[in-house]
C-alpha cells in the first residue's frame, strides 16, 4: 500500500468521523425533553381563577388568557404544540385554591401553574415550590412573589404593590407635603404590601402625614363604618387600597358622604368598566392611580398599532369582553409573556427549563405595555415589571401625567 493510498484512507476516515460528530450534534440539538403535560402536540397548563366569589371581576384575567391561547393555537401553536389551558374556579377562597391546584398538579399533570390574587397564591406557593412546579407570572403585585432565594419556582408579573405605594408617597411629598392622609386597605398581603410601600416612601413623615388607617375583610358586605371613621379623622387625602368590588362601593360612598379628599386608588381597581362605571363616573372624577399598561379608553391610543392589535384580538377571540377595561389589556400581556417563555424553552419543555426561561426574559416589549416599560427577569430578579406612570381620571378616561418611574 502506497503512502498516497494511506493518506487518502486517513482523510476519508477523518471525514467520516467529522460527519458522525455532526450527526450526533444535530441529534442532540433536536432532542426533546418533556415535563408533565407535554407531548409532541400539546402543552397542558393549569390555572386557578376566581370565576365566582368576592373577586369574580378578576375572572376576566383567566378568560383573556384562554382567548389568547386560542389565538396562538389557531396560528399553529408553539413549535407545533397546542396550548391546553385547564382553568378551575377557586372562588378566591384559599382552601379552594389548594384543592384545585393539587388536582391540576396531581391529576391533570400540568406543566406549570398560574394563580390570581394574593391570599390564594399564598395558600399554594409552598406546595408548588416543594413539588418544583413552575408557578408563573402570578396575577398579584405582592413583593413575596419575587423571593427567588426561598421560593425559586414562583415568579410574579405585576409591578409590585410596594413600588406602587412608594410612587404615591413620592407624589404626595412633592405636590401635597402637608397632607393629612387616611388609608383604607384590604386586610391581606395586597393591602398591607401597598401600605408598607406607601409608608416607606413617606419615610419619617409617615408618622405625621398618616392620620388614620382602617382595614376590611374580603368577607365584609359593607365598608361604610370604615369610611365614616376615616372622614372623621379630618384627612384631606384618601389612599384607597381595595379590590374592585370594594373600590366601587367606597367611591360611591365617599361621594354620598360629601367627602372630597384627594382620592388615590390602587391600580388593581382602576378599571373604567368594572369599577368606575358602577361607582358612577362623576363620583370617580379626579381620582389618581397608576398604570403600566395602555388604557383602552384613552383616545391617544386610538391609532396605536399595539392597541389596534388588541382590539382585533378582543373582537375575534373574546367578543363578550369589555373594550373599556384595562384588565383585558394587562391579561393579554401576561399571556404573551407565558408564550414567550415557552418559545424560548424550545424542545426542552422540562419544568426546570421552563422556570429557567421565565427568569431569562430580556427587554421584552409587549404591545399593551406603556412605552418605555419592558419586561426583564433574571435568576436574582423575579420582578418582571418595575415601572409605573401616574394617571388621573377626568370623568371619561384616565389621563397619564409625569414620567415613567420606578423605585
């Protein structure tokens, strides 16, 4: 055998070896790793939502997410896989949430879970983390959903309640530093968290500016007594940290009492359709809140491409939903964040990788978010949205003012 023949054989073997490496590498790149609820054609997602009970207005969140998933499925799904949302009613009752989430994890074998509300989420957070089930984009701004060290499988979505409270405090310190503030708050993680941020934002002035605080329970049927007590404190500012049902009741009652404080309303209840209209638009005129999504009642977004896209989506996939309700804009943005997470996961749809991708969102711009607000997460930052802009209700719509600000 000649030297030339030997060299030719060596080159041939090397080439075959290289091809083998390429084939193996290609196979590895295309390999599939599935967690529970995932097949070549389906991704099962679990959700506990308040379709009934004291916070049933938030049931719209789940309905919009389901509608967006139908849209995604009509467009071919995610890498050919259809999204199957299994959404169960928890009536905004923590024991019921525990029951439904256990069913979703242990019987329905879903890939990840979504929950709505602070008390309901708190009831299942430890269980889901012990089971290592991704608990994605909680519909609540409680600060605890960003505790990546102790609860690495739970991540929030909303701008945090403490950030919101700080923003209101900074506004008052600048515009009304001599204010006498009365606070009405829901006696749970939501109300306490915004109040904690508000106190933090006021700093040392909290002791002199806050003249009265009253709380209520979700099971209460009325909050008249609390409001009468707050009015008697002599306060000229009311910070109203209530969920939609109680927000509508309190706005209407404040007007009936003839009390005219500067009224600041938590953004979870800033819906024109489900809160301000039932309360009476005249009664709500002048209320200040905060926002991170575009308001569908604001005419400045009439020709906005993102809002045009949202309106077309609503008409086709959720025609019974209100085109005046910002919560429907917010909910689609959350659904889009879920879809982006699954897209990034590719064919590695294990629970571990889905959680990894949820904590790896970079400068994600969504059509319904205000300009300048982007979603960013990391292994040490579980707060996707950290910016807000103040807004004032003019009797027909919310009007943004000031700059986009964070903590």
